[in-house]
C-alpha cells in the first residue's frame, strides 16, 4: 500500500505545486486540504505518514486555526513538516521543539527541494524504525523459544526426578 502525504495549506497554488512535485519524486497518495478544520475528520481515517502543514492557515479565514494548533493535534500520528512564508528563526525553533520534524520557509529559493529532501529523510527514518521493530520481534521470538525450551527441560527433569524417587 502506498504511503499517504497530506498537504494542508490555504493557498491552492502552493498545494498544487507541492502535490505535483511530490508525486513526481515519490510513489505516494496525496490528499489536500485548505485548513486544519477541513482536514481533521478525514486525517484520523486516512492516517497519513507525513503532513506538510502551512503555519499561517488563518490569513484567508480568521476562523481557521494556525499551524501551531494543528501541529499539536497531528504530531502524535504523523511526521509533520511545517511550512511558512516567514523567516522567523524563533518561530521555527518553537515549532521544532513542539514536534515538527522540519521547518521550511517558502521564501527560500530551494524550498521545493528542501521539502522533497525532508520527505525522503522521513521515509528513510520510517524504514529504519520498521527494520528495528522486525529485529525486536525476532529477538522476542527467540527468547520465547529459549524460555519454552527451558520450561520443557525443567518439566522433563521434574518428571525424571519424580519417577526415580
């Protein structure tokens, strides 16, 4: 099954540009939303691997929550890449400390390649974590076999002792 990337940005042009660029680089499903409010119901069902989230979601509609609010809700279930038109270093540090895996300024000349590199790194990290989990399962199964073997050995010794006495 293909991983899903969710793009939440109030700019349709940005969403389309990101969608096109990501699909050209990765074999993924892309789902777009213009606000966290329009996304929150579907995201819990979709379970995206990655969310590309604009920080300033309330520019067009003051009722919308900004990306920092959405980050708090989304970071539990997905890797979140924050986007912003601002070059505010303190804001980027704050968002990274609050759980974003990356902060990319749309004002940077290479922002698309930065996003693609960030997505690639996240997929590599997910792959590594899956390998770690598989190794832990193998180790757990091996330990279970050893314990079962020890229990069987103890049972045989107990029966032998009982029969000889």
